[in-house]
């Protein structure tokens, strides 16, 4: 394997990967001169060094967003749409390079990274189409004395904070609707994956986004930098994707200025297989729901509840499929499963499996940390998992599948709902009426019925309970960046 970033992308569009802060349409170093080492998790070596932004840099980005705000809000929706459409086209044209970049800094298998780029670009296309569909209403007040006029206006300067697991898609899922709505923004990407965010900024600049409309501040000092931005009175919106723990902290921070929050937080998705399900389809769906992104997805199936009459057949076939997944460096096209993002993530996954095994779980495949460089953890399937095992309560965020039996529909639903999270639930059944009935009773924002995937830019993505507030994607995602203005008028 080659080891440097430039060996991988030499000759590609991004022969010079941006590594500065992107503020007011200019690339600049951190005001402290500090840098972040970006690590390739497949080989545990430094890929590139990126500016480590300070509080002052964060506030400079707010200043730039404020300077551009009125002009962007006044830019006709059609023009905003055309810029977003160009961003979609550029991103699509550069998909191969972007996918390599994602794979190098995040570790995910190249085919997952390619899927992510296609998904990420689609948010620009979808919101190019939504930008021209900002509507309002005009009605007569019930008493007949006046008119009620309702319109949508951009909410204002938006701080966008994104995780490392989908470094391109989580950025475009926020930037797309923010720009369509007429908001300027500051993106604070995850410290582990800044290169993809900077490449997205470059694409947006090339697509014609005016200076200051999108700013990117990479930093290791996420807490102080985001806090300073949230305490600047010009900021009116926080859109956050990440863990529930950090989400709670940011909700408290946002309370000081009563900033509107959209929160896409953690998950603990149940995957239910009923006795009337097509088992081959269920295994296929389980592979997608568990192994997309190597299990590092908020939507990843975390707990498999399978009817007792089919659990042995399901577990055997699923474990065989998992054992056949080829583990290797993300950028190797033959790889099916790359490493986890860092050492801490791998230690957490290993500890969760050890805890389950200690409580009596049976390992059908995997379960051992391999030796050598890279934060690898193998595809793992566990049965006979005790109800008090930690991995049933926590997000595993790795390629580990615990399988538990159930006997009745009520029992399956109660087990599925027994979590503080409520992002997505997977249901496999041959009976559509049962699927819809169970889906209504599951406490989650999204249901995948006989499917292993829900994510779609045209659909409202989001959770209930402690998985979040608000929705991303679809028209709902646009409204998260708009404020309702009511005008009472008599004529
Ligand atoms: P994280 O919460 O650790 O970090 C998310 C972002 O917040 C990063 O940019 C990080 O640098 C920043 N951050 C961390 N501490 C901060 C602080 N004190 N103040 C301000 N910003 C801070 O999450 P992660 O490990 O990057 O991502 C994994 C998590 O994201 C998982 O819990 C996963 O379920 C969740 N996630 C949710 C969705 C969704 O749509 N619901 C999508 C992807 C990931």
C-alpha cells in the first residue's frame, strides 16, 4: 500500500487538498498557527495536517457569515437553486476522488465511501429543487375583519456541527437546505475528518457560492469554538449531528441565546424478524443495516430480535455472510470492511463484546481484535446475549450483531422500545398489515419495512426520544432553516 495522501490522489482533481480554514471565501491558517494531524485509521499514520481553528477564527467565520447574510437572503431562489445544482454536478463529477479522501481519513471501505458521495451530492440536487418551492399562505381571519398572511423567511446565521462517520453527507444534508432557505453558515466538521469538509467547501466555491455564505472552521477545540459561536447574538440556528451526550451539552449552550436547534443524535436500532419473514431477504437486509459504513452509522442495526422458530436458521446464515466479509484498508477496492475510525472506538467495541461474552454470549464469528496496524475489528455475531449486556443499551458503532429470541409480537415490540433512543427500527415480515401495525407501535422516527436502508434525501430523516429533534432531508429539512412570519393586515 502507498502511504501518503498524494500517492492516492495524484493526478486527480484534488491534487492539492485544501488544509486551511475557509472563511469569507479565503483559505487561511489558524490564528494560532496550530495544526491537526489527520490520521489514516487503516495504517495509523498521518495523512495531512489541517488548520486547528481557534475561538477567534470561529468568531471571524461568524463575522464573514454575517457580512454575507443580507445579500444571500436577497438572492433570488432560482439563482440559489442554480448554484446548488452546479454543486451537485461538480460533486458528482469528482466522486471518485472524494470517495478516496473519505475512505483515507475515515477508514470506511471504498464502496461505502462511493455510496456516501452519491448520497451527499443528492442533497445538493434535492435542495436545488426545493429552493424554488418556498411557499406561504393567505387566509381570512375567522371574524372576517382582516387577512392572515404567512410567509417563510431564512432563520439566519446557522452553525452546522457534523460527525466523522459520514463526513460528506452530514455536511451537505445541512448546507443544502441552509443555502436553499437563504441562510449563511459556518460548518464545524469532526476533528477526525476535516479533509472531506474542506473539499466540499472547495466544490461549493467553484459552483459559485458567494464569499462568506459557507465558512468552514476545522478545530480540535470543538467545545470552546462552538460555544463562542453559539453565544454570538448574530447566530440564530444550530444544526447538530453527533452523539446524544454532546447534543445535550449543545442544547444547554444554545439555551443562553434561545437558538433554534435541529439535533440528529444517537441510535440503538432494533431489527425485528418475524416467523413469516423471507429469511434470505432478512439476512440481506441485516447485512446492509449492520454493515453499511462498517457499523459506524446512527442507523446501524444494534439489536437483532428474531422469532424463536427461525432464530437458528437466521443466525447461521447471517454469521456465514458476516464471516465472508473481507477486512482490509478502506481504499483497497477489494475491501468489504475497513477499520474503525480510531483506537478509542475499537476499544469501546471490544469492551462491549467482552462484556457480553462475560455474561454468557456465544460467539458465532469474530470477537477478537486482530494484531497489526490499523484499528480493525472483525465482523462479529453473538447469540445467547444476556438482557443486561451493555451492548443492548449502548450504540455499538462497529460490526457487531447481537441476536436475541422472542415469542410474541408484544414481546418483540416491548424489547425494541426498551431504549432511550428512537431513530430507526427495521421490521421483516411477510404480512404487510403486521408490518404497518408493528411500525405504528415502535417508538422511532423511521421504520424500514422489509428493507435494510432508510436514508433518502427526499425523505424526512430523524428520531424521537433521545435520538433528536427535527428532521433533515425532504421539505421538512428546508423548513428547519426557515422562520414563520405572520402579517395581520386589513385592506
Ligand atoms: P460526537 O458527538 O463526538 O461529535 C459530533 C461533532 O460534535 C463533531 O464535530 C465533534 O468535534 C463535535 N463536538 C464534540 N464535542 C463537542 C462540544 N463539547 N461542543 C461542540 N462540539 C463538539 O459524535 P461523533 O463521534 O463524531 O459521531 C458519532 C455519533 O453521531 C453517534 O452517536 C451517531 O449515532 C451520531 N450520528 C447521528 C446521525 C443522525 O442523523 N441521527 C448521523 C450520523 C451520526
